[in-house]
C-alpha cells in the first residue's frame, strides 16, 4: 500500500477506483502479497515438509485456489472448510484437519476424503474415530495434537497452548491414546501436532513448545514410527511499520534448526500469509465532534473489539498528521464498535480510509449482526481488480428463513 500522487494505491491500483466500482465497505487483497508470503515459507522448507494454509483465517475460494496453485496444502477446522478446499481441487494428501469438536459426521467425511491427517484433540475423539474405522472398515491417518502446556504472551483469546486450554490432548491422556492406537490396524499414527496460539512475536514461546514436543516424542519412544511434526501457525505480523516481528524466513529457519532432520515439518500459517495481504476499504459517513462514523462495522471486521487489536488506518487521500485525536467508529449498535481510539487525520464526510492488516480473520469472522449485509471481496492481480465475492443481497440474507407463509 503506497501513495501515488497523494492517492493511496495497492499494486498499482487506486483504492478510489475500487470504491467507484464496488462501493464500500469492501475487502481488498493483493495476490502478489499472498504469493510473496507463501514463497517466503516455501523457500526455507525441504522436500517432505509442507505448508498447510490455515483456512479459518480466510476461506474465499479464489484465495484458496491462489494458495493451492503455489503448492501449499490446507489446515481445516470444520467439514465446511474441508469441503471448500476439496471444491477447489486441493490435493487431499496436503490437508490436515484440526478442531476440538469434530462430530461423528465430520470424522466420517474426513476419513472418507483420505486426507493427510486428522489431528485428534482428545481421548474421547480418538475413541469415536476407532468406532468409525471399525464400522466402515477404512484406514485413517492421524496425528495427535498435544497441548504442550507452555503459555505464551498474546491476547488470552489467542492463546491455545496453556495448561487447562480446551485445545489439544492434555498430558494425562497421552499414554492412553497411544495404547488405543497400538491395537488398531485401521489407524495410522503419522505425526504429532501442536498449535500454541496466534500473534506470537517472541520465538522463545515456539522454542519452549517445540522442546516439550521433542521430549515427548523421545519419552514415548515413537521417533521411528512417526513421519511429521505439525508445528501449527501463530507467527505474528507487523500491524505498524515499526512493530518488531520475526520474518517468515527467520521463523522457519529457527524452527528447522531445532527439529531432527528425519522429522518432516508441517506449518499451518494463516495470518502470516493473508493478514497483511488484505485491507478493508470504508467511507466516512458522519462526523460528530471528534468521532468519525464509517460505513464498516464490527460485523464486517471484529478483531478490534474481540482481541483489542490495533490496525493501521490510513486515509485514501493523503492528509497531514494532526495533533487532534479522532475516534473511528462503526455503525453497529454496540459501544464496542470502534476501530481506532486515536486517529490523527482529519477526514471529511464522504472521504475514504483503509484499515490495514485485515486479510486474516476479517471477512472469515464477519456476520450479519444488526441485519447488515456482508461486504464484497476483490483481489488485485496484475494491476486488475477482480471481484472474488459479490456483495451480499437482502434476498441472500433472508433466503434461509422459513415459516412465513
Ligand atoms: C490449529 C491451528 N492452526 C493454525 C492456525 C493459524 O494461526 P495463525 O493465523 O496465527 O497463523 C490456527 C489459528 O488459530 C489454529 O487454530
């Protein structure tokens, strides 16, 4: 994103032109940035390692196709996500399925789809799977997702690897899981997995979790039996230019340095692939004292109220930075619907602004709250604007409701 003659642009396309074509609010993605981020992972991994894009961060079919075409696989957490990646023709041998609450139907669908790994998150889930593979006489490839029980410094809602977390198999259930697997001819234990959370800046948290996992592998004496270690996602991104984060290349290099060569690695990045490749373009509707009310709300983009996140927001027409502080608020009837408490550009009604780092957990967490229709998504590819999801219509919105004869 940069200013060309005082007008904000992305990959050679002016945000104002996107507005003229698709109005606001609208999500905008850079295909080039997605490719670059993926490439940064790909160039540091070895044959046998795998990048599985975390579909929960963004599940637009065109984006998934873009990612798949570069050789990456997918990490899914629901049958819906699995269906989406199968729909775009993803290689099933590059799909892993995490998720704490898979239903019996989800598990049957995953087993029948012959994916690379079902990442089991509890002893109870394993027992359900055992019954399924017996019933339908089919082989399931699995990994056990352990909870390393090493907390990390991130927002509590983004921490998934602490003791007591609902994610992953707790220490006291692991031995029992292995005993069950040993007796099952239809269950192949292919690997171990963990995911400690999101937005993690400090590598020492990944290091601690990796050490716990490697010790576990030794202690359980399964080094010779498993093929891979799935290290999850969670690498933080820069929301502002002076944020200090590890580059993707540094991160992968550091992980690889800790893991024995014979263990293949699976990475499940979401935010570090799509976060800084996506933007939310919005318009100022009203000015009320120091509040700028915009036409995008927390239903479109919930990260700020949900995680207390801070996103860079820039005016589409270049303005000077002022001493005056403004709030940027959405139209949703909730006091939490605020995008920024300290914005320093004095915009007029009708002016456009761009909320940065919005590609991950932006559209994918959007809702119809306040009966608001969800925004369209466009992708910039070779300096062209491509519509990849049309704006939702009122008919789309009411189409599932029944009973009003
Ligand atoms: C199991 C799993 N893998 C990968 C990710 C992706 O994390 P991130 O987007 O922070 O890279 C998540 C997100 O929470 C997750 O739950």
